[in-house]
């Protein structure tokens, strides 16, 4: 969706990584699925573990995206200042 809105690749990646931090909703949906019998204990465990790991990795991923965005911003600014852009 971010690419359709003309975001750059790194901006789109940042949006995607930021969405990984939505663990609370995933926990609730997994619990509802388990209680309704839609998923079994094995799938529930995999969903919870995966969600937990993604939630832990989100902050590092956002930091990496932030560094890349800042680097791209500086490169664009220096190109414009030097008259090349």
C-alpha cells in the first residue's frame, strides 16, 4: 500500500516494519481462535511465539530504517546543495 502511495522503498519498508509491533491484537485474535476451536494448541503456540519475536525485533528494524532514511536524506541534501540535483 505504501508503494501505491508513492513512498520510496525504504519508506515503505519502515511502514511495514512499524506494523510488526501490533502484538496485542495478534495475541487477542489467537486467543479467540483457540477458544472457538478454530486453531489448536500447536498453532496457537506458533502464533504467539512468532508474534512475540516480531514484536521484539520491531524496535531494531525501525532503528535500522531510521538510520537508512537519515543517510538518504543527507545524501539528497548534499546533492542539492552541490548543485548536482
